[in-house]
């Protein structure tokens, strides 16, 4: 049995994906196949556009980052509910609730092969939640499925000369994404810096890929080569 946790960026459920209904159907098939093979899957869903819009609406009125984080967390749990209900309706044995804590998710994964959750507490993005979930379950790896193909030395949207990486150490990734601390609600980087720090300390392998291409998610889940970036400690 293999346990793998996947962080699915909230953007994957939004119109940024050309055919998000087909994308969700393909994800369901992938999860069903892995469950049939005996794997246990943790899915942690990001907030995406609803989180950004909610935080943007509240920001002129609310200065406290933790209060703004709560708005983003609510959006992640809405998205998690969409995925959970879709999996359940497809006949997949998935947790009946959206856990609010990582330890609760770990317990649920002991009785169900699939657990879906969103954010937990202010100061922790869903990347960090997924990495903590992976560490707590001694998962084989944590897959970060987002809307970029690889880790770049700089934002490729702003710098056409940015270098793309197939493999990095945790320390190298930390240098790219920034210090291991939470600074603002609704912030976005290829991987949350806080989560990178925790993955580094726990020696948790990260697979970072473009989640819009479900074949990449499938390949990473199966342990096959995939187009993206693998993060490992230097000694590996």
C-alpha cells in the first residue's frame, strides 16, 4: 500500500482550466484506479479565485492577516466539498466530512482510502497543509499540482529568461520561494515557503507539476517519470 498526498490548486477548479468538468472527470478516474490498486490518497484543495476575491473584498476593511486567512480557508473548504461530493457520487469510498485539522484527516485516512480537505488554520496555506498531511501519514511523497509546469528561477510571466528546473533540493527551492514564514493572506508562489521549510525538515519528496494536465498527476501518483520538478534533499 502506498500513501500519497496531493495539493490541488484552487485554480484547477476554475475557468482557468479549459474544460474543468472533463478535468474533474479525469481526476475521478485516476483516483478510482489508484484506490483499486490499494493506494490511499489525501487530497488538499486550494481556494483559487473565490479565496482571492473574498480576501480582496475584505482587505479595505480588515487589516489582520489571520482574519483574512479565515476567508481564504472558507473558500478552500467549499472547493474541497465540490471534489468530495464528485468522488462520492462516482462511488469512490471517500471521507464523509471535510476535516478541519491534519490529525483528523490522518484518522479518517485509516478507515477510508480517500480523504479530501481544505485549509486548517490561519497562517498555513493548503500547500503547507498537504505537506503536513503527507508527513503525518509517512506518505511516499507530496504532489503539488498547480497551474505552472515547473519551478522557475523567477516568475516566467514577468521574466522570459527565467530558468526552469527538473530537480532541486529543498534548500534551493526555499531560496527561490523565499523565507520560511507567512507574510500575507492570499499570497501566491509555486509552493508555500512555510511548507517548503517543513518538507525540508522532514525530508519529504515533493513533485511539482502542472495539474491542468491530468496525465502528469497520474504519472506522479504511479511513481513514473513526469514533466515537472522533483524536490529532494541533497543527500538523495
